[in-house]
């Protein structure tokens, strides 16, 4: 989980669900509904060990433009992030 540099969004990696999401931070500090969701469908070559994707982390670059996400048994993601839009 990471808060973007503007302090307006939280980016999360969901290990169990195998996805990444962007959630707005409301004025009261609570989180709003996800404005973007990326779901992976990969799995391990060893099905006994892993039946589906497991997102491990998501981080933002220092310029607050790109999110880098690691997920077990699939391709890692390089995602463009724009705090000026809702997704």
C-alpha cells in the first residue's frame, strides 16, 4: 500500500484477490470506492503450490507518474498513474 505524493489516493495490492486498486482518500480520511482496478488471472506452473495470482506490492516512482506492481506467477506491471484524474 502506498499513498501518492498529492495525498489524495491510496494504491493497494491485494494478495488474496490478485489485484491492484486505486482508492481516493476522502476529506475525513476514510477511503472511497476504487476508481481503478487491475485484476490478474495468472497462476503458478506448480498448481499444488499456487492456484491463482498473488499481488505482493505496489510502489510509485518519485515523480508520482508510474506505479510498479509485483505479482507472483505473472508478469509484473508498470502502470501509468495520474493524480489529476479519478483512475
